[in-house]
C-alpha cells in the first residue's frame, strides 16, 4: 500500500511506493498535447530526409563492396572526371552489386523467413503485459504491450541450434549470402515503410503530419501501428535487428571454425558483444513501452528501415571485416593476450554500466507509472534498481532521477554504449575504417538525440529543467562534457 510522505524536493505530501518513489498517475496536460502535436523539421527537413533515404542504402552497398572485394579498404575512383566516375559506378560498384548482392531465392527465404518467424513468436509466446505511458494523441489512454521477448529469444536460440546441428539450415549460409540478405532487408525496409504509411492513411490514424509527403514518409504517419496485439514498432525495434546482428556474428564464428578448426579471440569477442546487446533488449523488454521511441516517435522510414536493415547490416561491420579479411587473405586477425583481455574487460565494464543504467532509469519510470515488476531474466546485475532514489519533482508532476548513474551524468547509458561501440572497432585492429563506422555514426546519432531531448525537456519542464541541469551538469563524461 502506498502511504503519504514528504516529497524530497518540495515538501508536499506525496503517495509513494515501498521503494520511496512517488506514484504518478499521469494525466495529459494541455502542454503535453501542444508538444505532442508540434511539428519540428529535423535532419534539414524534406531535402535532408530524401538525401538520407537515398544515401544510406547507397552507402551500405559501397561499404559492402569494400568488405567483400577489398578487405575493408575504402575504394575511390581512379579519377574524378565524368568518365572516371562513370567507370567507378558501373564497373567497380554496380557490376559487383548486381552479382554478389542480388536477392536470390535463398537470401529472401533466410531473411523473410526469420522476419515471419519472429513475428509469429511475438504473437504466440507468453510474457507479461505492461502498460505504456499516457498518450496525448489518445486523450491519455495507455496502450498495453505483450512483453514476450525473452521467451521468444530463448525459443529462437533453441531453434537455431536445432536447425544448424541437424543440417536443416546451416547458420554459415548467413555469411555466405550476406550481400543478398542485405539487399532483401533493404527492400523490406522500404516495403514495410510503404505498407505502414498507406494503412495509416486508409485507417485515418495519421498523427503530427507536416504536410510534406517525403518528410512524413521518413518520420512516419502513425504512432502505434498494430496487428492484433503485436505492436509493430516495438516488435521491429527489438525482435528483428539485434537477433539478426547476433546471428551474423555467430555465422562468422561457425564459418571460421569450419575453415580453421578454432574461433579466434576477436570473433569470439564480437559474438559475446552482440549476445550481450540482444539479450539486454529481450530481458528488459518490459521497460521499453515507457521509452521515447514507443511514446513519441512515429513509425516511419527512420525507425522501420533502420531496424530492418540499417542496424543489423551496418553494426555488423567488425564481424564481417574479420571474416572477409580471413576468407580473402587466408590470415586470421589476432592480437596480444593483454590487448585482447583488456578489451574484454572494457566491454564487460561498459556493458555493466549500460545495463544497470538503463535498468535504473526505466525501473524508476515504471515505478511512477505503477507498472514496475520483478523478473528473473538473466542476468540481473546488482545496482540495477535504486532503493529510495533521489529525484527532482517538476511542476508537471514528472520526476527527474538524480541518483545512481543518473546522478553522475545525464546520459550514462549513451556513454557506455559509445565505449562498447569503440571496443567493437578496436578488437579488429586498425586495418580498416569500417569496423569504426558504427562508433562514428553513433556519435552523430546520440549527439542529435541528446539535442532533441534537451530541447524538449527544457520546453516541458522550464525552471525545473534548469534545476536538474544544475544538479547534474555533465551529459556524457563527469567534469569533461
């Protein structure tokens, strides 16, 4: 039972739970509705998003050619004349893409088979039902989410092991057909985006539309598309990209074992790194319904394409580089024992902060929302749940956490994420830029997200946000930035 106690920041009586966190039954205010309906052009507006929709798939193909045919070296035209550029595009890029990245029947079966399999698991597997935040667009209604990611993940691991061992489907086929699978994912990213957009227009569920087709196609038209009880946005965010990324690395490890009879330290490192990431997403899925992506972001090209194609087929460059380099040169990339052990320790330390940081924030938010639950998903790390946390209460009613990792910096999970991303590159050595692409791209993405978050919070909380920034002045690194 909740009881009334004195709030830690303003002296007003506040019902709290047994962990000392006020129970905040969120009611949608006029300010919430204004912010939720506000259209702000991001990414330089329609021109910028069109460039991204064309440019990013093109960049993926360029990087694929570099990995597949040039041991990860970035290739350039022999000259920048019209003839040189034409020759580079048609002979060096297109001719190889047309053959090596063609979406064969096998590639389509592999990728779309997993997409269908993951959706079926999302529909039928057991799991807790969690309420999301009150949505201004639905007049304060809270949607319910079936969080069966963990049971689906375990079922996926068992199924993968069975089909590989029995020979029904050898997981090494994934790396053997990487180019075609990537093309299939790219095509599906555009297809799913189009289908979701058309259905939202037909059903009249558009929200926060700018009026510009290209911008709305990129940002999305609908907030919460669903098929039955499966929320497509949450399914696409957790069930497709990270498991695909993990199995890409597993495929590399199995391929290396078949060829050499062992799995090298760097390849084992990437399998562990990707396992930790996908497992974290599944074991903590009940925290996702209260996250920014689910609450605010619409389901458009930005989220759909990135989850279906961008994440699994660009975040994998470290694993793909290690494998393709070995296949083309016959040499296995290895490092000294201290260097390798040091990176394993760095990865695990960063993961600990990443996991517990996300857990602290989301469990604090769930406690306010009344949706907190205790789960025994592996691993449950110490310091993932703060007892009697300190916070700042805002006039809006929300609480801003100032305890745990969140009392050190404002975005501790981003800092840890970036450290992990850098380790993914360092484990490959310094022979190619591509394993570091994820880190460089992530710096840009997280910086942009932080800027959006800070601006929105400043508008929403006003002077209370200023108080919070005084309490937690650093964003990523204490006493630095």
